[in-house]
């Protein structure tokens, strides 16, 4: 009986020892307290119900990804059509009439007045002058890195280069629509609408690259940019349906793209260490269907109606995944692309650009970071 009595005690002691070792190992493997790598993956032209509802044609997007992170059902685009939303994400600038029309001609922004109190350049046109700053400028000044990964860019060198794929200034954009073998769209590449970036050719070529570069960059923490903007081509982002190459397009092709690329991001050492993945849409289904807005979005000096027929780009929803986010969580707080920019700037301790600094706007907080609240660096 004495030996039988000792056996359970030994088991308990061993279990406690294993638990202690496991706790020590988990402490060693715990992610840093700050988010250090942000990945933004942008799809095209869907409202929240179509994309995330019960009958979504994208089950990986609608069910698998929310189960891994946080669902934000009240996330909104900021403009119609596409281009203004991408520019908003990295600069905080509202659209011009030309940007609302997706800039068929790649033309300069013409300044007609002083920058307003909200940091908005006043004028019309497409390619913002060098005095307009952007998130890449901020990141570099803070010793951080960035890249835009553009699917199909350079597949047809007659249309665009394989890096920094910008048209010739004052010429019609040859990459406005998909072509067989090349579904890159300039209008979905916000970096080339900033003279501060596009005029510095080596910088632009380093920063705006083909999607094929992403796996090599993800291989190590030190080669993964602190901020990555990932833009599929016009079929895989869901824009076209059907696609020029015969694929279905829409949510079906977008879901297939996510199934291929999201696991690569989630498995990357940088994401596992301190990453945040944001998957969203540029805008809802277009100005005729949903031009609603949130977050008291301001109309801007250059477009009285950013959504053409309304104040914004409509309700799209977003999914966020991170070691700092509890799987299967949800936040009903309203956010938009300016709030996304503000949230990234919060994570890296950067000043707010343009409408990201609006007094009534909130960045992601404890409602989103439900597993662990990231420490934020001091604001300048």
C-alpha cells in the first residue's frame, strides 16, 4: 500500500515539473509585446453581406479566416471608385474627381490652394506632388521597411515595368484593364501616385515589386518588411468576373488566392513573432449600391462626395489575424481605411497623415487586440 500511495504523488510531481517546463518554454516563445510586421491584403468590390454572409462564395474568407482572428463587420471603404481607397490607406488623402474616375490618364495633381487644416492637398489630378508625405516616408524615417507586392506587374513589359510599374506621365494608362497573361492594374498600386516615391527610381524599384518576391522576403524576419501591401491582379482580387483567361473571378477566385497566400503569411517567422494580417476590400460594390461611410468621414476639399453618390466607399468588412488577437473574436466598432492607416501609425509611433489624424477617428484598440494588448511606442 505504501508503494501504491507513492505512485500518484510521483505522477503529480512529474506533471507539475512538466507544466513548469512548459510554462517556461511558452514564456521563451511568447511574441514580443509590440506588433512589428503588418501585412495588408486588399481585395476588390464586395459588400459585407456578399463577402462574409451565410451564402458567401468565399468560404475560406467568410468562415476560416474569422475563426483564426477577429471579424470587423463594420469596416468601410472611404471612396468610389477603387483608386482613392488605396491612396487613403497609405497617405490619408481624400480623392479628387480624376482619382474617383481611376485616372485613365496618368497626370499630375495640379495644386490650386494651400494644404488645408486636415493635411489635404488642395487641387485636382492624380499623381500627388512631392510635398505630400506617405506611410513609406514615415517608416523609412523611423528606420522601418516597407514593400508593395503587385501580382502580374511586368508580365507584359509593353504595358508596365516589372518593378515600380507606373505609366508615362501625361499618357493614357495602358494597364487599366486586364489582359491575357497580365492582370496588373496601375489604379490598385497607390505608391506610383506619389511623386515622392515614383520620382526616386531606385527607391520605387526596391519598394514596389512583383508578388513573386514575397515568399523569399517571408523566409526570414530580417527580410520581411515592417509594412507590406499585397495586391492581387484583377482576377484574383475579385474585380473581374469572369476573367479574361476564363477563370470565374469574383469571390471564387479571390478565395482561391487567399487559400494559397494567407497560409504562407501566417507561417512566416515575422508573422509568428509579432505580425498582424489585415484582409479587406477596397470598396463595396460601387457607387450605385453602397456609398455609405462611417467614423464621421469628412468630404474633403477636392470631392464633396467621396463616394460619388454618397459620403464613402460602403461597408466591406475586414478580418484581422495576429498573435495579439484571440481566434474567433469580433469587434462591432466602426473602422475605415483612414482608421487602418492610423492604426499602423500607432503601432510604429508615427504622426498621423491626412484624415488619419481626424479628431473623431479611432485606431484599433482593446476591442481588436483581445489576446494581448500590444505596447505602442511613444508618439512624436
